[in-house]
């Protein structure tokens, strides 16, 4: 059995090691949608601002949906899966041979078959229910709105927004006079409830907010197609934390890199931030990455105070400045929330959902001033005594100034004792007095 030191050395050198972990395969897409342009498979970002080619398909596909990192579609009388390279793999007969509109909700592949909604369970391809629609609609594609669970698509002549309740089959339509087109074969809906629809002949992608369809706009994507289809990708979020339960979250940018620090994930945009307790303003440099073609916005909240800075394409850092702040007198740390947004967001807030970028949070240490240490006074050095070789000056030192002293009160002296005669004199006097008295009597 090797010693602990040898084992540690072997582990450090990589001699004793398990099999290397195989990195997980990159999913076909996140936060956006895949689109079939005839026989070309494209991946768009969630706002349809850009796309990248994934691969070429051997033949067109219809009713495309996305499940477990694969596309499911109808092609050539078969149900097929589509991988990120565009390869088609047959997995069974076509469940609904003539289906054009398809979307996936969870593990339910929802297909439109004339006046009927067909619910197919994935990956088993079992039909679990059929729902009759309240009216027949002609749609080139439909998609699931993640905010209300309903299916939406665009009908033409005139252009109308069609909503289908997948539970009841109820159909509702809304006129779209500002949306022009003759065929909308590819439809997707973002995590924020915005319908993205390709108009095949013009190559425009319309952006229609489902909460207010009258605000529809379009992007000249230049993706014209005779045959088109689309499927929404799963949503990947980057989360922050919040004490009020409404944690900030941003969708992760997947075409290019838009991150705080080197990459989305670890909080690596700032290193050990600190602030002086007496500070009235504050500034911090944040590491960022923006390899997308569009400018981004960095916002920071120090406590409740907000600061913002633009992050142009290619930027590696951004400076946030707070010209006026006040540090609470009892604070030991302040919360710093950083949010990087794609584009120019309509709402910049420390809570809720946002498109693109990343969320990071830090505790900013408050540096309080240290009290001045007490230094006792140095004692006076003792007076130097003259050595025998020292010449003593004849000039007397100056006498100290007299200090008046309070007169001391003394008690009065005790009375002096009376002086007494010696004993012999006393005895002699005692004899003399009677003798004198007797002599005086005889004379008489």
C-alpha cells in the first residue's frame, strides 16, 4: 500500500486518476428557435437579431417540435428526429401524415390535423387525445406561449392572430392590419410572450407582443423560403437571489458571448469589492464580455442606488459610478447587484426577468476607520549627576518660585503644671508655722 505522501504525489501528477469525464454534448439550441429554410437548418437568438447555420437537411420537414435536444418532425411519410447537424433519423410512421403545424409543450407534441388537435406523447409517439376545434383554421405553423400555455399562429387573407386553447379547442382571432404577408410558415414564441413569425416571401420576421398585438414590428432578416418551419428552444436562465422573493433572472445569450466576467456562471466580474464608511460617492470597474454585434447595458444597484454603463461590442470592462451615496452607520456590508442586458431594455430593474446577459451579486465590505491608539506620555529623564571630572558652575541654579503655603492651625498648648516644693521643705514649713504661732502667744 503506498504511503499517503506517494499517493498525494501520484494524484498531483495525474498518475492515479479515474477515466476522464467526457464533456456533455452541446445542445442544439437554447433561448431562441431553430428554423428550417427549405433544406437548411438555422438557429436564431431569442430576439431574431441574428442566426447561425447548423447544417443541411436531406429533405424538407414539417410540424417541427423540439424535445430532449432533438427536433421531431414529419418528413416523407415518417416521423423523424433532427439533430444539430441536420441528420434525419426515422423513428416511426408519420403520426399525422399531412400535418404542417406542430409544437411541443413538455412531452406533448401538438399537431394540427384539419379541424382537430392531435396530442402525441414523446418519445413513444402514442396519441393520447384528440381535441375538436371550435372552428377550422388554416395555419402554416403554430407555437406554445410559455406564459399562458395556449397555441398561436398567423392566418392570412387578411392577416389574423389565431389563438387555440389546447384543452378545450376554443379558437379566437385578432385582426392584424399592420402585419402583411401571404404565408407564415415558421412561428416561435419567446420566453417573454413575443411571437416571432417568418413571412416566407419577403424574408421578414415579425415580432408581435401577445399582450398587445397592435405593437407588432418586423426585422428584415432576409431569410426567404418556399418551405419553412420553426420550433422554440428550451429556455436557459441565469439567476440572482432576492430577499423579497422576486429574484432577478436573465436569459443566457447563446449566439456570441454576453457575460459579466469571462463567462456566464461564476461571479467573476468583481474581486473583493469594498467601500469606506465615510464615502459619499463610489466607482467600480466590472469585467465584461460582449462578442455580439449589438451594444449591451450594464446596470448595478448598490443598495437601492442604481448606476448604468453601455457595453459596446468587443468591450472587456465597464465602469459604474455612483456620484452620491450614503453608507448606513451600522452597515458591515452592502449588497451589490449587477445585471447585464442585451440591447436597450425597456425596463431596467433589480427584479424580474430580462433578455440576454447575466446576473451577479456581491457583498461589498464596509471599511470603518480605526480609532487612534492611546500612547502614554514618555517619563521625564532623571537629572544627570556631575561626574568627578565635571566642572561645577559657580552660578547657583535659579531658586524656585516661592509657593504660598496655607498656615497650619496648631492646637493651644496644655496649661503648665504648678510647681511644688520639695518634700523636706514642706516638712520644715509644717514645723515652723506652729512654732511662730506659739512664740507670738508667749509675748503677749
